[in-house]
C-alpha cells in the first residue's frame, strides 16, 4: 500500500542520507501496485525529494544529520 511504500522510502532516506549507510534500491515493474509508487520515485529521481514525505520536525532532524556528516568531511560551511 502507498503508506507502507512511503514509510520504506522515508527509512531509506534517513539511513542513507542521515546515517551514511550504503543502500541499493531495486524496484522492478512487477512491483508497481499503484501509480503513486512511480510518481514518488519519479519525484525522488528528478527533484531529489518526495513531496510531503517528511513532517517539518523530521526534515530538521534529517538536515542536522546530513549537516553533521558534511562538516566531518569538510564539505559544509559553518553556521
């Protein structure tokens, strides 16, 4: 169902982007149950985000996780 699919995408993004874990996301045409699955993946690939996937507080948490990793690699400005 769409909610479970979006929850899986959310976990994937939190773990790969926030925690720096490495993942492979494999999605075949036989797994397409609803058109919304393809729309969400299209948005992720083309815009880099899935609209309304994260609540505002979750976005802040994820941004802080990513920022900490970027600082550790010297890729984020201070501030």
